[in-house]
C-alpha cells in the first residue's frame, strides 16, 4: 500500500497523519495512532467493544513470527476486504478504531497518574530521608567543628592558664624577695621605733 492510496481511503474519516513505520506506515489522528499499513495488510485498532465485529467480518488480529514463536497482537485487526470498496463504511470502522485508540490512550494515562503519586511519594520520602541525612551530617560536622573549636579554645585557655601559672610561679619568688625586703624594712623600722 502506498501513501496516496491510504490518503484516499481515509478521506471519509478526516485528516490523518501517515508516518513511515516498520515495514509500512503508522496512521494517526490528533497524535493517536489507530491504524497500521504493513506488507501483510491494513490493520485498525480494536478493543473489547469491537473484537466481535472484526471476528464476524472474518478478520484476524495482527500477528508476526519470531525465531521462537508466533506473536499475536489483539489490539490491531486486519481490515475486512469488503471495506476497500465502500469508503463510507470504511470511515465508520476507522472512527470506531480511533475511539478504541483514544480509550487505550486514556487508560494508559490513568495508569501513569496512579503510578506517579506512589513514585512521587517515594521520591519525596527519599528526598526527606536524604535531607535528614544531610542535616544530620551537617549537624555532626557542626558538632565536630564545635568540638574542634571548643577544644581549640580549651587549648588556648589552658595555654593561657599555664602561662599565668608560669608567671605566677616566677613572680612569687620576686614578690617574696620584695616582700622580704618590705618585711625586713618593717622590722627595721619597728626595731628603730622601739629603740626610740
């Protein structure tokens, strides 16, 4: 199937976007893919509401072969042969396929929304835990730096005390010498005052 054929076929449905995809084309409207044109044929999107209609028309779901097995994709069904001759009826089938694709897109968004709060909550919780860890690390580093500061000030204070003690140790001898002089002066005076 070529692009021009597909444009003519979907004309009754409305404007579509046809993009190169796999071995053929993906057909979408409003950004929602609802049909596939592949080597094996043209497929429309289907769901529980339209499976019976496709089966009644003798259509089969899209399938492909892998090395291990045959895979069936029930969300896309082959367009019944009689629709290629009746573009008005084809447009109705295409509209139903588009509606099925919209429902699938809506269900997918709903699943994502349900999943997002859980993951956001987990992210928020992880963020809170990492913030707690960061704050506890910050507090512990503050405490360590505070201890370092306090130990630094303690060292400075103890050095100052040691220096004062050394000065005091040196000064009592000086003081005691001067005190002796003063005391001896007093005794001298008192002795002289006694003699008078």
